[in-house]
């Protein structure tokens, strides 16, 4: 796989385009740390272009296929995994006992599931991101605990950062162990540090001879932590001066869990994913050799963010598998369950849910397969694609499992073991719902994903006009930036009103081509509205999180429409769908267009400010009278 090349030149801090003069010290430090760790890429991004009114259809159409050196190995692996899961893995027992049996772990290791993307040179299967995503779909369709186990190990645990940033010595030492079934994990979160790395309290101090670092701190919610033999730990190293300012850099360390001072303080238990091996890990005077640093001292946050860019794709892939399982459960039940003289699937209210479920599942799979193929192709920046996949897939999967429970009714709410005990088929919708809820929180909550995408979407505008809005800059510098911005937008903004259709639509199905033209037109509409909002709000736009969320949701739906149409056209030509791809692709695009128009309307007409004021009153305790009448309330 080709590797995205990072720009090596020391580019100016992007923070110069953001006014931090009215920010608190903590927020400013957090923003500075995040900005300094942002990647600069040479490759194009389809979704990044959407926010500037560039609908680069040629980047995603024809729909890219999997680029694997040995596809026959990948197909055989997936077939063997499906058989193994069906015949050997009791997902309900895993949920009830809270343990994944060791024979199941051993069987997965024998299949190669712990080293799908690890090169064969280091004992892995050497497969593509596309094969890995398809494996996650299989796992997600059967048991929510297994994709969590393998994703925490392989997507964000030791293998992925080693693959991207490890030295040859590090790879030779650790990758064969990981490929062979030794479990790994990733340790970033702390009690006070979740999405805000500036609050990281784990410290790593060099020994007097400089050969080791001594780590002290406690890590929270370390998935696989109770089973891991090796973990990546993020810790603050001694302050350094960066561009004239003192910084507390974060460094990534490879830590073996049998090192003295590493202890599992607690195994965390959750509503769902009851076999998740999630731990509180305590580090007390843990000596780690300098050669176990990943990428370099002070570059840990870049390791974490870069790893997540690709690693996030596994979670929505698992969500696709869950959605497909729900679709099958719903189809079977709604086709045979009769009420009021007809199968419930023929009643309009249920039929609407089923249609929406199928259409959304197709779109979920399309964005995951497209993004995975772009990773394999190696010529695209997929930061936004992976974030949108995670946001779209996790939220859509939750709606789908909720609708599945509604359609199954009481049998959906009843546990599989209870159903079995009274002689009914043990269909575990209740387990699926418990397991699915974490997906909008894992690996960046939906709120954080929207902020991340919004920051990347604003980046071209900040580069063009950020200096004009920054009150910290001298008046002369702001005027100079203002002139430069005026010249840019004088040509850019009128161009976004031109009725330009994407190239490459000839020979495409008319319905799909119509949706693509609509998406391209509304990409320019999105860019115009985003520019107007920047002009209206100025440097305060970053505080308008609900407003920015609407822009992000518009961009995400445009991406989903584009991916759906590209894949549908490919299946019409090459697929084996019996000509039934349009009945699923067209309804999704129509529904997405309705959502898009609603979000565009909400940009100008909304209840954001009054809602925010109400929240402030609540947080101050001024509305506590509403809580009277409950147990424990001091009336």
C-alpha cells in the first residue's frame, strides 16, 4: 500500500489563523496542542473539497476496488472466519459469562485474525484495509465483543502505530507477537483527560543516563487492558520550547505489561459489550527504554491522531455487520408475523422502517468500502472520510437497532436466554441494542467527531481569511490579510453560483446521475453558506457548535449520497444484485436530500440561542424546582 506523504517543511502554526485572545488558558493550551499535531497532507480529499464547493467526482468514481496483493488469501480467510464464527462462537454465552473463551481466542489467532493487516514478513496475513473492513462486518454481525477486541488490538493498539511509525527493530520485536495472538492495547484516556489531551497527567521522566523513561500515572478505559501483553501509552515528557513558547509534549511509548510497576487496578464493566476486557491501568515507576518511543519524543499526539484516522474505519464496518443482521431479523419477522389480517411488514408504518433500514445499510456499507478502498489506493487523505464513516455509521446503526427492537416488540426486549427457555428462537435484539450503544461514544464521540470535521472543513477559509478575523494581529497585518482575502473571495464566491455538473456522468443511470448532480450543486451551496456564516460570526464561529454540526451533517450526507451512487452504478455494471440496486440506492438519496434541506433551513432559522440560555439556567441550579417530586430531592 502506498503511504500518504507528510509535508516535512516547518509550516507556520495554523493557530495564527484562530483568535484565541478571549479563550481561557486551558482551552488555549488544548487548542495549541491539537493544532500543532494536525497532519499536513499532499493528497486530495473528496470530503474536504465538499466544504469548499469542489465535488471531485473523479476521486471516487468509478468506484474503487480492493487493491490487494493476494486477494485469494483474503477471500479464503473471510470464508474460514464466517464458518468459524457460525460453528464455534456462541455470542450469547460470551455476553452472559462476560468472558471470551480461550479456545475462541486461540481459534481466531490460528485463522490469522490478530494480524490481518500485519505484513507476512512479520507473521501476519498482509491483507488490505478492505479485507480488514469486511472481516469487521462479519464479526459485527455475530458478536459485538469480538470486533471490539480485534479493533482495539489491531486498529489502535500496537500494530497500526508500529506499521505507520515504528522502527525496523520495533517491528521485528513486536509485530510477530501481535500477529500470533498476543493482545495489544492503546492507553490515552485518564480521569480528567478524554478528548482534551492537554489535561494528560501521566508523566514520563528520563533517567539520569537518558537511556530510560520512568512512567507514572493511571489510565482509564484501556480496552484489552486486562489481557494485553503490550500497550501504547501516551505520557507527558519534560517541557520543551517550541516557537518561543514552553510546551508540555506528549510522547508515545511501547510498554510491556509484565514490566515491574504496571498493574491492572480494575476491570471496568459496562451496559453492553460485557466481555470487553477494559481496564484501569496503573503505572508506578515503570522503566521503559528510550528505544520504545514511537516516532519521536514529543510526537505522541500525532501518533494517536494518525492512528485513529485509519483505525476509526473498523468501528463503522462493525456497525454495517450489525445493520445487516438487524435487516435479516426484521425481514424474517415482519414477513411471517401477522396482525390485523396481514404480515406486519405490509403495514405502512412498519414498511417505512424496513425501507429506511435497508437503504441506510446500503449507504453505510458504501461509505465504508469506499473509504477502505481509498486507504488501499494510498492516494487520498482520508481523515474526513474516516471521521464521517464513524459518525454516520455509528448513529445510523443505533437507529437501525432501535427500529429492529420496535418491530420485534416484546420479543426484541426479551433476552435471548429467556426466549430460548420458553421455546422460542433466541434472537438477541436486546443484546445487540446494549452492544450498539457504545458506538457513538467509542473512539471519538459524535460530538467530538462533528467538532473535528468542522475544524478541518474551516481550514481552507482560515488560511484565506483567518488573519483578518484575528484580533491578536497588528492592524497592518490584518489589513494585508483582508486585502488578500478580498481578492480570493471576489472570484471564489461568484464561481460557487455557476451551474457546473461533474464530468464522468455519461452512461450512468439517469436516477443516480440526477442525485450526483444534485449533490454537486449542493456542495457549492454548502460552501457558500459556510463562507457567509464565517463572515457573520467572525472568530466566534468556533463557539457555534450546533451550527457547525449542521454543516458537518450536510457534508456527511453529501458524502454518503456520492458513495452510494458510485457504488450503485458499479453494481449495476458488474454486480450480482439481480437489478435490485436502484430500489435501495434511490430511496436513500431521496431521504438524505430531505435531511440536507432541513439542515440548510436550520442554519438560518433555529432555536440554538434560546436552548443554550436554558442550559445555562439549568447548570446554575435556577431550574432545580423542576426536579421536585423525586426521591432524594430536598423540597
